[in-house]
C-alpha cells in the first residue's frame, strides 16, 4: 500500500505557520539554549573514551537514508550451530555530564521529535548527529553488546562493555532488502535475515504481537511536502528483532540485579478481547474460538478493508504501556505483553532519554560493579518523565500529519470521496475513515458501518487548526 501526495512549494508558508503554532502549543523547541550548545561543543572536544578497541569488527548501520542520529551498528557471525551478534550502541554518557546543561535539557525533552521541516533533538546536533553518532569511517565510543544465540534463536549469553568501534558503511533498508534478494548481501546481513526469521518465530511462540499496519508518513523534498502510507520492508522487521533481543537481554540483566527500569505492557483486559471478537464477527474476520489474538494478527492482510479496520480497532489491546523503575523489589508487572517477555528500551540513547540509564545499569551489572549513583538516583522519576514525553510525541506526530492532510484537502471542501471505515465510536456512531485514493485518515460524522466502503463528503479542511472532517453521504 503506497498512496503518495505531493504538495508544491506555495503550500509551504501556511504549513510552516501551522507547524510553528503546534510547536509553541506543545512547548517544542528546535533550538537549544546557548549554555547547552556550549556544553555539547566542549564535550565533543574531550569525550570520555574507553580503553577497549574493537574497531576491527566490520560494523554497519541500517537506517532510513536521511538519518544522521545513528544509535546502532551491528555485525553477525556464525558461532558453532548458533550465532554471535555484536551490537554497538552509541555511548551518550561519554559526552553528557550528570546534572550538566545537556543532561538537564534532555530530561526536559525526553526524546527526539521528528518533523519534515526540522527535528527537535534530544541532544544538540554536535552530539546526536556528529561526535556521538555511529557515522561511517569514524571511531566512536559505544556500548558493545555481545550476544551468543543458539541454533533455535534463543539467547544463551549476553555481555555489555564500553569499547571503541568504527562503522564501515551507512546502509538503508531498501538497499539492504535489494542486496538480500539479489544475492549480493554480506555474510553478516544474510545472517541478519536468518536470525531475524528465527526470532520472529520465537516471538510468535511466546505470543508477541506485531501489528502489520502501514505507516502514515510526511516528508519534505525539493518539490514540497509528501504524504504517504508505507508498508515496512521485511528487513526492518529482522533488524528490529536484534534491537528487541538486546532490550530483552537488558531487562534480564537488570532483573537479576533487582535494579533498573523496564518498558511494560499488561496483559489485555478480557473485556477488550471480547469486544474485539464481536468486531471480528461483524467484519467477517475469521477468528476461531481456539485461536489466540496474536495468532490471528499474523494471518491478516492490511490491504483488505475489513481486515485493515480490525487491525486499527485492535490497537486498543496495546494501550497501557509504560515504564517501571525498581530498586530492590521487582515490579508487579514486569513483562511486555506485546513482546511476550520482560523488555527494556536500551538501543536508542541518542533519541530517547531512558536508554542512557538502562545502558549504565547494564554496564555495571555485567561487570559485577555498583550502579553509578547518578544513574540510580534518577531511576524513580524516569517513568513520569518518559510518559510525559511520549504523550507530547504522540500529539506532535498527530499534529504534523493532520496539518498536511488539511493542506491536501483544503481546496476540495464539498467534494466526495470513496473511503473505508476503520474505527467507530461506540457511543455516537461517528468514527474514522481512510480514503481509498489519498493517504488521508480523518474524522467522519454519521452512523458508520465498521470495515465497509462508504462515500464521504469533505465538510472541513483547516490548515491553521490542523483539522479535516468528513460526513457520510
């Protein structure tokens, strides 16, 4: 599924004004205070470098082509009947002083927020897109995870320590996918596919959930803004499995020491599952009594309207995710139901605050040392900081997309469109429709039949208010 919309340059002024108002309302800043920039500039001149040199390992990064904040580099090799995975994670603590200007600002921001006209970074670009990023042919300090995996895809042993690394190449997902399909991929990338598939099978056995919903994206190119739905490539799933595996290893290390911070998701409320079963029946989605929700999800095709609607409705089962900090007593909810195991955010410290703390705890536990006091002292407040940041990130992303949707539609108020009903409000019958010919998902008024194709009329498209609304014809 890929429906592209391009807005020409004249649209940019109105969109830019709406983006600026959105940032002001959410207190999002693209710039940093002078003292934070000065702190970053001083830090990149004299980072705290480790003694261990692992620059001989031929790491590569795999990211979107435009990305410069490269948190992860990987290398896989065969090890007996299993695998050895080396995963290098940017060492942000080599640059950031606890309690210093960058640290204080990072706690206020929580995470990097992305927009087509500029990113509100967690750390200044000198660090996040420069000296701290695992850019190719640059020696960088990193947290080097070494994980031994058996032939079935199960983790056997994990170790993490500080080391110097050097990425050989900045790869992108489309290029890696092509190389895997045409036979030109390296041995390491072929093992990424092999192990990624094994880990996906393991995830399925454990009841993990990966919703195959195409992403709605906004980009800004030389000709203007683009809005599109994009289905992830298989290699993105395999690459994600390495990150998930590292997060699970991090969770196990922290749980063994009874100190750290987990990413959690409780088991879905049985009432929510029962509601989904009723929706499946109404949409004629074949969900047998003996089939689990996780097993059903893997059979669905998001290009089929009724199944797409079911997938959108089913995201309710993934609500309730959060963070659980602990020091001495294991949290009551320690698992992530979407993964089927304990899990921690550990692999994106340039873009997400909590990962730096997870890394420091894991380094200490792996070395048999005490967790640094600065990291331990910050743990209790991290869940609230990250929850606040996540809410703002969701509002920001929704506002960006809504702005561009309104710009796409503002000259077509009164026009009718074919759409699919992907969500219905149980109380008033209104809901959400996805247009068939444009990459637009918006609110619609009327008694909507979930999962069915309908004709809708555009009644509002306001760029300044970031709103588009339809009504059932």
